C-alpha cells in the first residue's frame, strides 16, 4: 500500500505518535501520497519550531508509545547534531522526509498538500518500528528539507 521503505517507516512512526485508534485511518490517508515526494535529507528545518521526541517500547504482551523523558532538542535537526532523551546523549544519524500529495487532517496532525513531515533517529533501526522493540526518534510535524 505504501511503496517507499522510507515512507513505510515514516508512516509507522507517525501512526505511533497519533495512537492505535488512528492507525487505520492514517495508513489509508498516507496511501494517497506519492513516493516521489520522499527523500533522505542531511538537514531539515522545523517550520513551526516544534521538534518532538517519541519512544516506542514493545514487550511480550504490551506496547507503548509516547514522549521521551528529559528531552533537550538539538540546535538543528541535521546529521551529526546531538540531543538528549531518556537521560542519554544521542546523535542524529538518519533523517527521513515525506511530502504530502493531498491534505490530511487526523488526530492533531494537520497537513496541507505540499507540506513535509520529517523523522530523525540515531540509526535506521530507530525509524523501523516493525522490527525494533525499543525505538526512539525525533518527529518534526511541519518541516522543510534544507538543500
């Protein structure tokens, strides 16, 4: 349904942010986005200044997703920049950006056609909720890749 691997990871991370109740609606909405709008920039700018830190933990019976503890954001969202989350200094090693091909307004996420959504993590594994039981990532709901 979602063609590009970066988009699938970004969709999983956004789905975790919005919660399980919105998962089905969000997957359907993201399916209408074109994979041509995905890419992996070296830096993104938070257009509204919001950079959120989110963590996902999956145990044998339960799973939880939510904000990180003790979050100190990076000065900028770029490869090599550091931030603090859950009591540990971390360095951004990967960024995924996805551009909306149509409007999307679901559970607090309000995107217009052409808007960008970005996620960043230390490694690719942090952006892969399907295969990582304990992920932590930055979510930039309204971003712009820096050329």
